[in-house]
C-alpha cells in the first residue's frame, strides 16, 4: 500500500471516529447552555460570530506551522542531496 493511500485511509478513519464520537455533541456546560438558550436570537448570532472569530487565530497558527515545516523539510532535502545540484552545474559546463 503506497503512502498516499495509507494517508487517505487514516484521514477517513479519524473523520469517522470524530463523527461517531458521542462527546462531539456534548460541548459546553449546563449553565452556558441555559444562558445561551435564554438570550434569544441576538445572543445566538453574537455567539456564532464570536465562535467563528475565535477559530481564525488557531487556524492561522496551524497553517503557518505546517507551511514552515514543509519549507524546512524541502530545504533539508536540498542540503542532504547536493548531487542533484551538481548534475545541473556539470551539464551546464559541458555545453
């Protein structure tokens, strides 16, 4: 089984596990739920907006870390495999 297929199966398995989890829908305490339910439509809108705003910073941090790691890994590969760069320089000198 190749790496891409294995990764896809892992993603599907974790997604299914998270969707089936009973704790997924048990978010929040009773006091928070009661206060939010009694607040009305304006409170619900404010809570939804606040939740969306609070999702952005961790998402941006996560994406930044992933991009940094990918670039770091690519730079590391270039340092570990200098033969590839030598092939280009030797072929340019011959012509």
